[in-house]
């Protein structure tokens, strides 16, 4: 009787993956070439997510100080990153960051649109703000220009005093779409600027310091500041929208800025 000797087969364990094995695009290409049932497919996915979590965290920190906890922001950013990893098409030849950054920022913006107001605005002002948004677009289409506060108030059958806090909240905390052109500048969509060096990054710390000072300003002054420095509107454009003279707008801007500077120096 002939006996055969069976040599046990040794199965090598899968190689450990680390960020040093390649950048995100290389790892994503490797993952795309694998069958989804291959254990390395899931491991590569986890590695790509882990390697890019710092980027998601940095993007989430842009929204710090707006009434949401750091943990919630980090979670929203991480979920946006996961969506980007799963939706990225390596065949398009686009850098992963160019796809991931708008995806993550889009999820963060959606989170704030759906759930958060940076300053706790009364429910009545929130509800009126939603009506203002609809009326503003409708009246602008009818008139070929942005409506004044008086025109908005008349259309909504409220007083200007009732309207101003709602409009201020809407102007300050409306989150711009990436497809939306930059107001008062040119027709460039914001998405085209993703990845460009933003000179405003250096002012983030100052902005967070200014937030409580801005919140203490009267609604009209806060709105005018927002329209001037965040909405890129000229003093003449602001004057038209709020129904004041350009000289009056200039005085209000000067007074508000003086008050903010004094608060910063305390």
C-alpha cells in the first residue's frame, strides 16, 4: 500500500496596509480593481478613510462655534468622507481631494440647513425667514431687482420691525450652495474655487472672537455688516435693499466697526 504524504498548505496572511503604501488615488485604484468580496477591498476602504480623517476634521472645524458640538461636526465630516470614498470614480482621473472636499462640505452645509442655527433665533423669526426667502426670489423675478425691506414686509403683510430680525438671521446663516455664483463679484460658481487658497482662512480665529460681538449688534447693523463683508455687496447695493441712503449705510458701517474694534481690544 502506497501512502502519500500531504504537505500542509500554508496560507499567508494578507499584508498589513498602512498609509505609506501609497496616496489615496493609488489606494482607490487598487480597491477598484478588487472584487467587493475580497477582504482587501474592505481593508483598503478602511485605510483610505482613516488616512483622510484629518482632512475631514479640518473641514468640520470651519463650522466650529456655530452651536454644534465638536463631536457632532466631526461625525458629519466623517460621514461625508465615507460618502466620498464610496462615490469616487478612479477612472475619471480627478484627484481624490478635489472630489472629497466638496462632498464633505456639502454634507456639513446640509447638516446646518436641516438642523442648526448658529445663534438661537426665535421660532417665529425662523418661520418668517423661510417665507422671506420665497418672497425675495418671487419679487426679484417680478421686478428685475432685489426687493427692499418695505416691499418684502408689504408682500408678507408684516411690519418692517418684524421683518428685520428674520432677514438678518436669513442673511447671516443661509449657507450658500457650491453652484451659486458669488454675489456682487462675478459669475464664477463657488465650486470652481474649491481648492484655491482662500485668504479668509487666516481670519477664522478673529471671526470666532467676533461672533459674540456681532450677535450683540442690533439686527439692522448686523445685517448691513453681513451684506458688506460676507455678501460682497457695495454700500449702494446695501442702501437699495434696506431702504436707506448710501451715506446712512456708511455711517452705520463705521459705527458698527468702531464698536467691534473696541470689543476686540477689551
